[in-house]
């Protein structure tokens, strides 16, 4: 069944932290099996075990197309071969071990606007260390790390279509709850010895 979440996830956005701001100043390091680049169009196509690393941001897929703007910003499209997924992972500001990670059949990363768009079987999770704190599943999810906003739709086109199904959102408790106090056992009732036993 296809899944969707048809509104901006304000509750999730309110508690999220933005992507690590220091990543914007870092160089991109890219590994791959094969490369084809066109200096005129500023388009590079990479295939086979593609990994793009920019600070704490790591993008992985079977294939990536990278378009560089005249200002030097990257627009990266990651696609996965059948049965696989493209992935991303990035540290978030606001704590020493906060992360966001996602996966989908296609991911578009817009460096200029700090925007991730995930298409088809999309999933995004926020983590504290290894512990997931929030999770969204849908056919389309956009993640604006600058504005701290998630948006999900029920179709991979980025729109809602009637009858396409529902999405799933999981929110972990913010604080562990104390176990309820166990009531002390009631005192045993006093017994009166039977008459004539004294």
C-alpha cells in the first residue's frame, strides 16, 4: 500500500535541529567507479559505488548526476538500481551526536537551498546517536534543513492524489517516563483470638 503524509510536519520540525552549518564551507570529495564529465555544460555523470562526502554530509548511490551552477553550487541527483536505494546522512546542529538520514529510489540534493527531495519509497529518520527519535515514510518527502521543515506527499511527483494511501510518522518519547510508584502493601488486619482461648 502506498503511504503519504499530507501536511508539513510541524511537530517534528519544531524539535528538529538544522543540518550542520559548517558543512557549507567544506569541499566535496567524490568516489566512484566510472566518470563522464562535460566542462561546457558543467554536468558530471558518475556510476558504480558513488559516494559524495561534504563535511558530515554523505550521499551514496549506484549513479549520480552532478550539475554545478555558475556560482559553484552543486545540484546532485542520486539514483539507485532496481531493488536498491540511494541514501544520505548528515549531522545536525544542536547537540554532539544528532543525525538525520534518509533513503529513496531517487534523491535530489540542492546545495544552494540546503534542500533534500526523496522520491519513491522515501524514508527519513532523525537520530540521537544510534537511537531513532522520529521517522517519516511516504512516496515523496522534502527536507528543508535551513528552515527545519519536512513535507510529505502521497505520490512521487510531490503532489497528493486521491486514493494513493497514507503515510506513517513515528515520534519517540522526548523524556523517559518514571515508572509509577508501587503502592505499599496494606497492613494485615488485626485478628482477635477466639473466645475461651486465653
